[in-house]
C-alpha cells in the first residue's frame, strides 16, 4: 500500500503574525503523486512547510499518516525538508563532512551511494561545497535529506535563483524522486513544473485551491 499524508482543516498563525496565515488547509498527498503548491510571495508557502514538517505547531487541524493521527514529533521524524537556498546553510568544509552532519558513522561507501542517487557521480567527498555549481549544491542539500530516508519530502522553492539549464535538471530529478515518497514542492514559479506534476494547487487567502488533476 502506498503511503498517504492527509491534512484537514489546518489553521496556523505564526507567533508574531497579526493574523492567521493558513486558514483551513485540506490536502491529501500520496506517495508517487507529487504535489505542487504555488502562491504569491507572503501567501504562506514556507509556513505550510514549517507546519507539515512539525517545525511549527498549528493552531488547529489534524494530520494523518496512512489514516492514523500523527503529532508534531512524528511529522518531524517522517519529514525531510530542503529549505529555500539550502546552500547558504552548508556547515561542512567538504562534501563528505556535509553528508556526515547528523550521521556521524556514515561510511564512505554510503556517502558515495547517496551522491550518485542525486546525480553527483563525479563529485569528490573531499571537495569544498562552494566549488560545486548552483544546481550541484541543491543536489547536495537533497542528498543530506535523503540520508534521513524521509517518507515525506518537502522542497521550498527548489528552483529559486538557478539558471534555466540547471532548472530543467533539478525538475527532472524531482520527478524521479517523487516515485518513492510523498513529495510536496512549493514554488512561485509553477509554470516550470507543468507537465511533470500531477496535482497542483494555489495557496491564496490562506487556503488551497486545486488547479489541475491529471491522475
Ligand atoms: N515567524 C513569523 N512571524 C511573523 N510573521 C510571519 C512569520 N512567518 C511568516 N510570517 C508572515 O506570514 C506570511 C506568510 O509567510 P511565508 O510563509 O514565508 O510566505 P511565502 O513562503 O509564501 O512567501 C507573511 O505575511 C509573513 O510575513
Ligand atoms: Mg517562502
């Protein structure tokens, strides 16, 4: 049976925000069917990722994983998040170090394996992350999350700031990833994901509006 995440009647007001940003979000996301959520800047896309991943606590709403209720802690455990501009938060001096943060006993073999999973076959473990191209840095950030084996993968603006050639590469790669887990992408450039994503929604006025379903 494929994994399914379901969200019902989610409301969220960030601690210092004047009014709720999310006001009655309902969403069902199954593994293998990638979800794209678009929305203007400030519409609450990043807030939604924060809440789904258990990093922020909702004011109201329920989450179900395969029909069982899950709490914040369980969502943190299930989720891998690639934040916007992840390369700004690299801490390792080398690619290998970056992969080992939080996975201290990771063998060289596992490191090489996860790198090839994200298409970084030619990258050396001793290489400095800054020497990678923009697209390669995004892939490295994804590799770090994949090591966690997340059942739910959340990507915040994965194409932001990349040039066109690299964007295509990242999008193809995202499509391949979606086959294995629940995948939710938030973006302000939904046209880039056209044809690739089966279900797309727009976030506006704190709610999700379905744009298309091809499945
Ligand atoms: N921690 C916070 N404190 C106060 N306001 C916040 C906080 N996080 C988000 N907001 C507000 O919530 C709204 C949605 O923000 P965000 O989720 O970052 O939108 P998006 O990612 O779509 O640009 C914005 O108006 C933003 O100013
Ligand atoms: Mg954002």
